DNA sequence: GTATATGCAAACTGTTTGCATTTAC
DNA sequence: GTAAATGCAAACAGTTTGCATATAC
C-alpha cells in the first residue's frame, strides 16, 4: 500500500506554490510512505526521529496539515480515546444506525434501512471469510451534500 | 429518535449497581434524550447549564463515561478538527480503502474488495434516493477481533 | 537576498483526576 | 451514617501558534 510517487507529486505541488522541499518534509514523506500502520502524528514523529533526532513535533504537525489541505493524506479516526466525541443514545433494540455527514453544513443525518443492513451483512461475511477474522460491528459513515445544501447549489 | 425509557433504564441499572440518581444525572439524561443533534460533551454541558447553571463540566464527562461504559450512549466521531487522527496516504487512483479495527489489540487492517465496493455502491444509491441527498463518499469501519486475537481466544 | 520552514517554548482545547464537600440512599 | 457523586482546581494529552533563527530557492 505504498505510492512511490508521493514525494514527487508533493515536490511538484511545492514548486507550483512557491514552497520548498526541505529535509524534514522529505523525511516525513518517506516515513509516511514506508509505513502501512496508519500512524498518528506522534507515531510518525517517533519513527522519523530515528533518522533525524532533531526533528520537531510541530514540524510534523505543520507538514501533515499541509499535506491534508492539499489532499495528500487523509485523516482517519479509529480509537475512542482522546477523541472529540459525539454522543448518541444507543437504540434499545440493538439495531444499527448509520450516519450521513454533510461536508458543507456539517449536519449529521441518521439512517437505517433494512436493505442497507442486508447489504452490510453481506460485506461483513465477505470480509470475515477473506481475512479469517470476526466482525462484530459495522459503522458506515457516508458523506456528501445533504438535501438542503444540494438545493442551494 | 428519542427513547423515553432511557432515564428509567439508567435508574434501574443505577439501583442494581449501588449507584445514585442525582439531579445532575437526570438533567444530563433529559438533555441527551431531548437532543437529536449528536451533541459533544461541551454542547451537552451548555444545554444542561441552561437549566442548572451550577452544573460542572467534569460531572458531564463523568456521567457520559459512566453511560458509555454501560452501553447507554455510544461515541461517534465525525469532525476532523481537534481529533486524534491517523494519517493514511491517499490513493492516487481515488479508489477506496476501508478499515477493520480490532477492538482487542487495536490493530487496523485495510481492505478493499470489488464485491464490497459494489455493495457499497448499492447502499449509496439507496440512501441518496431515499433522502434526496448527494453521497460523495462512503467510509466503512468494521470492528471485531482480528485473526490473531481470534486464534488466541 | 528574500520568502519560506524550522525549532523552541508557550498557549490552547478537550478530557481526566485528586481531594474536600455535599448528598442520595 | 456511609458510600457515592459533585464542584473545583490542577493536571494531562494532543495540537497549534508567535517569534527569532536557519535555509531553499
């Protein structure tokens, strides 16, 4: 799951926008590319410091933000600790609610449809079989434009 | 999407575990129940303080954690700001990678299968049609036990 | 040479914790 | 009366920012 072109692409963008390819950025990109473990900023920092102990954590954050703004990396959140959480009441019937997040107005819309549940069940089975693991839960987060924002555009 | 029984259920559990139903807890539960906006702890705090300005933020956190531990509320994370992020390289072909999160060893396993993509496509269409919105992206996070942890148990 | 990045320390946000006081049972 | 919950302040983790210094172009 590595993309040998990442550093090159970034260098191009950098050039196009009057930015500069520094040793730190190159290092961070290398580490990012070499890693398939979804590192957090801190983990990436620790890895990169093995090569350059003088690297600063804020440089890592600045670089990651820069990369994210330009679509080179995408943030994911898996762990429930230390995260900015939203709390929903849990459904008494144990049924599942999934979410749609409008990227324009930030609205969150819940949905749950039997057909969706059925399809998800197939996916869960598929993945469980393929990887030999046990799937207990499936969280689906769709994103796009909600009805209101679609109407406005 | 409200469950009138929430406060009652919590009271029962509380009783069963030697806990106490306080005015603060009742207030937090009421606010949680009345709200369909997926409030964060801070938002919930702000809402609840309208009824009881002496309510403390740490009480809100403690109550939410208590509720979460007992399965009464479930945390969700939607916003990319202020969250504990994991960074992945974005795939150049725009293809999709989904994730499996082992709740025991915290390992994250990527997967992407054409069948899954196909099923997700159906879900996206279904939801888009049902709600009249535009779905640009679908993030699927499965969780359970990974192969290693299954083997160990 | 100049604009851009860096390192460092200090600030900031969201969350947790220790402890004395209050309160539900 | 006693164990459990609260309020408060202080600590904590992850992230951002201001500023002087260094460096890519």
